[in-house]
């Protein structure tokens, strides 16, 4: 150590390195050597010494660790490459502290990653996105996060930094989050459309919040075909509420769906009323037949006769034949002078 000190004092750093290489391989003396250089302000020289020591047969983890610390403090541009190359030989817990102090967020994220502190890695990116965020790397990290609150925080983070990547992010974290809470979060921020494709991909779980969110978006988009498929395949939603909402919709096809939902819920009269109003008489006849109710069937054929819809009258008597008395049919036909249709 005395030789090394003397060489440093006279500024002979070539000879100092020769002496230093014999000392730094002893872990107990490493910090003392570094302090000797740093006290004199010789940061470049001590970094050069440790860089030379990396190739020594007796190089130990302390050398790799302290070089990372020195890079962070004095040559930050070299720090990331060093971490990537030697992270398995570095005491990351020590380097993490200096990276925090030096505000080296990208390197800190990487160190957390290799130290298996994924929650901290993701949190660092969220708090310092301009320095640390890339979509693919974030996905790799967040897939290993254990704290559910961080997952939801990640979604809020993406709403501000990259909303169009949210569906892709959900493919990674979706299985770990509650779909009802997800829907509520995006409904409150008025961003449900961003997760529409994801919700459609998980609708097979038949969760009420998911079904109702998708049904709402199909209505907003004017997509009555998708709405019809949704309510047929996934029945867990407030059916009567939706039927009443669609009952007076400006679009004919949505009103027809309203009638269909009433029929599925055995609200026969309400279903037929909508079908009659919109002149979907075939739907009305099918509903009457499904009702198995003689009065409903009779009321419908009376309506057809009053409106002089004779072909509909004939179709209804055929489809609802098991609900109608032949005497009633003939009497009504005679009264309306249409026995040819009875």
C-alpha cells in the first residue's frame, strides 16, 4: 500500500496501477485503494485500475461492484454496459443505492430487474418514463409484478403515455386483474373504447360488467349485429333494463332487439307491442307462438283483422294453430269477411 501511495503522490499512475493490481485482488483492501485515489481527485485513474483488474484471474465481485459505483458517480455513460455484461458478479443491492442517488433511472430499472425486484423496476419506469420507458421492456417487467395495485397503476400510466398500447399491455397483465375493476376504471375515465377488443377477447368468462360494457359500446357504435350476438351468447346483464333502453331507440334494428329481449324474458305483451308498432309482424307471430298463451294469440289475430292484414292473419292461425280454437278462427274470419284466409 505504501508503494501505491507514493506512486500516486508523485503522479506516476502507470507504476501505481502495477502496484494497485497486486492489492485490489484482496477484497479487504479494495475500498482503501479506491479512497486513496478519490481523495486526490484521481477518478479516471482509479476507474482505469479497476478496469484492468477485471481480467485478473483473482478478480472478485467487489471489483465489479465498485467499478459500477465509480461509473455511476464519474462516468455514467459506461454504467449500463457494465451492468449488462457483469450483473451476475455485481452486488446489485449496493449499486442500486448509488443509482438512486445519481438519478440514473434507466440503469436503476435494469438493476432492479436483475435483482428480481420487479415491483420497484416498474414503479421506477412509471415515475420516470422519459428516461426509462419502452413498451416492450415494460411488458416484460410488469408480467412479473406481484402487487396488484401496481398493475392498475400501470394502466393509468399507459392512459397518459401510450393509450393505444393498452390492449397489448392487457394481453400481458389481464389474467392478473379483476375485469369488473378494469371496466370501472376505464368507464370513469371515459376510455372504454380503448379496451373494447380486450373485453371482447375475455367475454367468454360471462362477467356482467364486461357484458354490459360491450353491449353499451355496440349500441354507441350502431353495431346491432354484434349486440345481438352478445346478448345471445352471454346472458349475464340487466336484460329488462337494456330492453327498456332500446325500446324507443331511433334505429329500427335496436328496437327489434328490445322486442327480442322482452320475448326471451317472457314479457310477451311488451315484445309483441314493439313488433306491431314497427310492423315486424313475423316477430310478433313467433312471440305469440312461444308464449303458449291462447289470449295472446287471439289478441294478435284480432289485431291483424282490424288492420286488414289478412296474410298475417293466415300466417298467425297456421303458426299458432295449437293455441287457437277453429271455431274462434272461423267466427272472426266470417265477421271480417275473409273466410278464404281462415
